[in-house]
C-alpha cells in the first residue's frame, strides 16, 4: 500500500555557499526520496534557507546590503547549487517568510498558554564597540576546564566540555577583538524539563532514532534537561516575540526556534500552491509519515527541542530522525589551504555531479559514522564501477545489435535463469534503499554488474561475431546483456537520475522505476549507443583542487618573497625532489595475469598485467611489461600476485617487444624483491 511521506533536510544557513560537506546530507536525502517514490510511495521533499540571526545581519552589513537582499542572493545561489547536483525538492522556501512567522508565533503562543514559557534575567557578554550581545559563535577565549585557547563560547573542541560563554577565561569578541563586558537582560525560556517523561518515551519507540543517537540522548536525560533560551535582544534579524511588555526593548525569537518551524512553513507554502492538505501531514495521530535528515551535530535541537515544541503545540511529532556523520576529504578535515574545502560550484565546473552522488552512496549507511572522500579512491571507484562495469555492459553489446540486427533484440532470453537472478536481487536492493543502507545497495548492484560482465566475457560476442553463422547467437548474448544493463539502471536510478533518463532514450523505455524491473525486453528496438559516462581523469580532480585554493592565493608581494625563498633552497637541495615531481608518478595496483620467461634473455621476465584498463570497445585490456628479475624469481612465484606498476612511463621499445610500464621492486646489496600487495587490493587502484 502506498504511503504518504513528508521528508526534510536541515536548512542551510543563508550566509555562505554550499560545499561538499553540506551535500552529503542533501544527496543522501534525495536518494532516499527518489527510491521511496520509485517504490510507489507518495513522497514530498521540502527544505528552505535558514535566514535569521546575528551572523546574517552582520554579513549584510559587511556587504553593504540589507539582510533581505543578502538572504535573497544566497537563496538563489543555494537553489542553483542544489539543482546542479540533481537535488529534487518539491519546494524550497525561506524561514524569512509570512508562513514561518505565522507558525512561529502560533507555536510560541500555544506553548505560552500551556505554561511552558518563563522569563528570567540573564548575564551575557556584551560587545561595547559593536553595541550588541554576543552569541556563542562570536566569543572566543580559554576553556574553563582544560585551558585550551581560542575556544568558542559554548563548548571546547579539545576536551568537549560545554559551558556558558561567561565562564570563558580571557574572552574576546571575534567581531571587534575587544574584551566584552557582562551585561544583564530579560530572556524568554522554553521549559524543556517539563517534557522529560514524554521525550524519554518518544525516543524509546522503535525506528525513531539510530542506536548511537538514542544512547547519546540517554546521556543527556541522565544529566538532566535544561530550559532553553529562545530569545535574543535587538539588534537582531528575525521575528519579534509577540505580546512582550511595551516598556521592554524588542525581543526576537532565537534563530533555532524558527529554523525547524521552517519545515512546516515550506510545506504550507507548497500546500497553498498545489492543494495538498497541510493538516493531513501535521495533525496528531495521522497516518502520514514525517522524516528529518540531519547532521549529528544538531540532534539535540531536533530530537528534544523541536519534538517537544511540536508536542506542546498539539502537532504531530516526527516519525523518525535520521542523522549522518561529517565529511572528511583525503582522511582530513576539509581545508582551504589544501584545496579540499570544495564548493559545489567549483566541483560542477570540473566533474559530473552523478560521480559524487554515486561515491557518497557507496559510502553511506544508516549509521552516524563520518565518511571520507578519498579523491584517488573516488576516481578509481567511478572508473571501475560506473564506467568499467555498468556502462561497459551496454557499450560492449549495443554495437552488435545496431550493426547486425537493425537495433532489434532477440525474441527470447537465452539465459532466463541469470536474468531472473538479477531481477530477484531487486527486492533486497529496494530494502537496502529504504533502510538507508546505500553502501549495501551499491555493493549488491555491482555484484549484479559483475555477473553480467562475467557472462559477456565467457560468451565473447566480439569473437563469435567473426564466425560465419554465429550472428544470431551474438544477438542472443547481447540481448541478455542489454536486459541486465536495464535492470542495473533501474536499481541505480535514485542515485543516477540523469543516467536513467539517457538510458530511457537509448533503450526506448517509458520508465526505469522499480515497478518496471520485472519487464523483459525482447523483440524490442533500441537506439544507437552513445557514450553515457566518461572516465574521471586525474587532471580534472587536480584542477578542481587547485581552483579551490584560489581564494587563499597570497598577495603579490608575499608571493614574490616566497618564490625568492624557494629559489634559495633549491641551490642546496641537491638530491631532493619536490612534491610536484613525485606527484607525476602514477603507481597502480596490477594483477599478474601471466608471467613467463623470455627466450634468449636470461635476466628478463615478461609480465601480462591487468591494471583495470579497457579498450575502445569496452573489452579488458592488458599491458606487457618486461622486468629484469629472472635471477631472483621463477615465473610461477609471481603469477596471480598483486604488484605495483608505474603506468605513466613512456612505452620502451626493447629487443623482445615493447614494455608498457615498470614493476616496483626494492633493492639492497644487489638483491631485488618485488613489492607484492595483499590479494584484496583493488586492481587499478592508485597508490599515493
């Protein structure tokens, strides 16, 4: 039975561009939404810009524009970035909207009427030069627990201690660098401890939270929930709190109160334009479902504050909250100096967005573990899986169908058992998608692709096609291959929607969703094959990384000094090489397909190596390498092993043939030892 599901992602803050760290969440959510739609459910996906707060007010001042102009410009940028990565929102709105002001005021009023709001005087750090109270992010100082310097005003990144900004030692304003003073003002609080019993029961219900998140919440329950400060003093960009005393300065909703309300506002905006029933999705005890996808750093706001606000205001609470980890690049925190703090627009200038969608999918699970974007592994995985395995099936098969059979597939399936196996795998793949086990889904899909390529390799249609009278058999083989390719695209369509659309045109299909996966293509005309994906080249990744460093380029005079200093060093470096020299050497994992002695050459062994290359027809392509190690190894000692091959050496013409690389060995005292890698190393992987 079709389910009605409302899905949200956390709202990006409207003071900067989207980067790859942000995209982990939106790609994860979009894949889940597309998969759930493909499985026949009615799914609505909404989001919005988080457009309030001191940071945006100050950013607008720096840019010489109004806050409204600032957030409008950023919203347009965000929408462009999301669209370029194929994030398919049903509605993208803003928290600075009439709908959000209406719901924020309504929820606050209901909470106030229920006795969940109180006031008290609060001492805060005040920047006398800027004339405003300092939010935690605008204060730094020494941690009161461990003494670590330059820690923000809410928690220490060194010892993880949480504290009030007024507890910092040697505090200073990050806005003016001045020493702030302590000043008191009246603040409004949401009495979260009154919801303790409800929240504990809510979090215990199956499917609400991941295990690690549930355990973390239990720690907070044991420590005791605290009232939540929901007000900020003027000057502030946001919504004014209603019904405050006339003789008090203006009070504003803290950005974190109206930010999650933005989910409701965006959906309400969509309902008003499309006729969807808002109440059906937000009334208590309804049959619809509500899922939030968020980063693990904002679980407290969603699982406790937001859920309690909804409950206290008599709205439905989330069906589940799905948290994810952070993104590292090349095993480290994203860095502007290393060029790994990559903006969405910079990536798009150099690479296909579906490559990143697939790579993230191959890494994402339903846990909150951090994921790593290893740029070399990214290149290898895309080239191996998408180009070498999936698209390769079509490129190896379609030409024979088009050239010899006018694009017509066979009337029957020559290998029904194999195709049935691939189709039946769809149930497990669909379940993996629904459970957000995307990495598992990708492994299952690639296992199907391996079966298809093994089948093609075994049948060798390119060889059969050269034999008179075998063309019908070639058609049968390629018909099986095209059908499996279609199944793979059905399974990958939530991850690779553009590829799915191109394949629909190529194969003359009406649909590639999960409901169509049991259909068989026989006596069916396909169009001429056109390249669907190209390999990722190292220079494109390098160019992307270098472009990401541009914003930190040194001033001309500093650059000149640095250059002079480098020249002085090179005069004394002698045997040393630079990192740029080393980076030119491409070393790849190679599988020794064959190793044979060379007749007439006592010192040489001839290797046939597989480094993951394919030829223009998509067929596996090996390379020959000669190595002078016959004195140290017998051929059978190296056959079947994984070795390291330098693959970007110019081919060397020798007496016994052309050598297309060099096998890495270690030498000591005249003895050579080949560098042999573990059997589980992936062929073609680049060593760095």
